[in-house]
C-alpha cells in the first residue's frame, strides 16, 4: 500500500459508510486457537504454528460442512507452550449454543465433531476482535487496542481473531454464540458493548448485523431499533422477507404485533474496501423507504 494512502477505516469514517447490514454470513462458526503470529492467511501462511497442507485440510473439512472457520489467540504476550483450544458456535435464533474443547496438537482439529458434541457446553460468550494485521493494517492498529480494552474487563471471554471481513469498519468484533457482528468498536466503550450483551442488550449504532441473518434483515432490524428504541438482543425476529422491484419488504416481530420495513437496495460509489485493495468497487447498501407497525 502507498504510504500516502489514508487507512481504509479512516476513509470509511470520513465517508460515513453505513455500518448496518454488513455482517458476513455465518450460521455456525469454528474458532480454532493458533497462539502466535499469523501470516496473510492465518491457516495457510503461519508456518511456525501450522503446516500449510494441514491448515488447508482443516479449513476444507470445516468449510465443506458449512461452518465459518477463524483463528483465535489470547490478547497480549504469547505463552511459550502453545495450547490448541477450539470452539464451535451455532448462531441460529432459538438454538444458539457454544461448545468448547482442547486437543493435544493442531492435527486434532481434523477430528473434532463439527456439531460440538465432543466438547462441553460453554456458559458465557466468546468475544473475538479481529487483530489480523498481516491481512489489514487497520485490524492491527484498531483491533488490538479494542481487544486489550475488553480483555482488561473480561479476560475469560476475550480473544483476538483472524479476518472477519469488513476491514473498513475496524475494529470489528464478533460475539458468539449469537453471531453479533460489531464494527468501529474502538470508537466507543468496547468493554461496555460486552457489558450490554451480558445484560441481554445491544447497541445498534455499532452493530453490523447478526451473522445468521440475511443482509436485508440486518438492515431492517437497524431501522426498527432506531425507530422503536428496542435494544434487546432477541427482539425483532424476522417473520417475512419479500423482494419486489428495487425494494425489499421485511416484517419483524414485536411484542404487540409486527413492524414492516421497506428498504431500497442501492450500490455505493466505487471505494477501496480494505487497505491492500488496488481497484475500487461498489458495495451494496440499504436505504429506508418506509416503516410501519401492525
């Protein structure tokens, strides 16, 4: 990257890019511990931690089964003796679950049951902040500071993780098992977002969306929360999504009925979505057309 280019997250802030409706897809996640420095691809380019062919086999096995796979490590100083802990999270609303276990060496990641059944049910969230500096410099600068701030309050929950997507929204954070994907968490009280989670609430201003939901539903929930002042994590479940010409209609459940959100799907002006991008590209955005209650 040219030394004169403004980091992608700073560019995004200056443009005021919408953050809602941008969480990557992930109905289930496999979070695997690699406790050291990561290359551009944590599983393929970190030879001191993981053989490239083994890393490829681990990723292929997990992704073939429909899970997102991400590397994790504890923030701060690395321990001399590596551990190989793993977590499997299922994020579908109403059946959220987080399982955890540990294997003796990285080859053990080829044998864990991908439904989590050979681990133990974990009581408490997994909070993962992207700090994958070899993938994007914004994740290194913004992500590591946010992870440190959260770990100071919640060391048992907090991990650094590899690429989550949405580098321009660094620092990005994922809370499992619900799959709550946040952005720009370093610009607010990042530990406070975790405190809200533990109270069953969220801050929609920094929420990119829930990874188990389609992007239009993520965006519709943002506008409904903005209008209704609703901050409960499990509120506003989707009832129906209808695609019409240039518009998307999303019905969300409320305590007294439903709220209907009509969105217009647009494409942005071409932008550089990550620091190492060289060709600008348009990204999908959603604008509110109308919101009404039944």
